[in-house]
C-alpha cells in the first residue's frame, strides 16, 4: 500500500520482494517508509508488484517488478527505487494524469491528487 502525504512525499508499506516500496532495497515494512528519490508526488498507485506516481512537472515514476516492461523505462529490470517512465516528460500534468489514471484503471487508487 502507498499514500501521498500533504507535503507531496510518498510513503509505502507491506511486502517488498520486488522493491515495490521504493525504499532502495527489498526489505518489507509493517509501517510506512519514505519512497527514495520520488520528488513531489501528486498521485500514487500501487498493486501487488509495482507502484507508479505522477510527480510535479508532469512526469511519471515507477518502481518494483517489471516482468513485462510494467515500469515503462524500456527494460525488464526490477527497480527498488523510482525510475522515470519514458515518453512523459513533454506532456502537460493534466494530460499525464489522464494517461496514468487510464493505464492504472484496473487497480485501486490509494491516494488522490493533493
């Protein structure tokens, strides 16, 4: 599970076998831990194996398991800390938010835009 705090920082907790907590390691946590290198998040969404966040500036970052390229960084390498999703840097934030919501519509949104 993950949430965005009022200051825009991200916190995640639970299983971390694929790095989905974003803390830079594979250690699970029963309590919320800071997401490393996230920046200021507007939205965050997590599923069983990976997490993605829309950050200020209209970019998207993802981390965790990427068996089928789920992280969007052009690799199938699992990441234990956030990496930029390719192709979003030139979009306006509103456009990116719509894409992220559409791409993540199969899972629950755990935190809403601040």
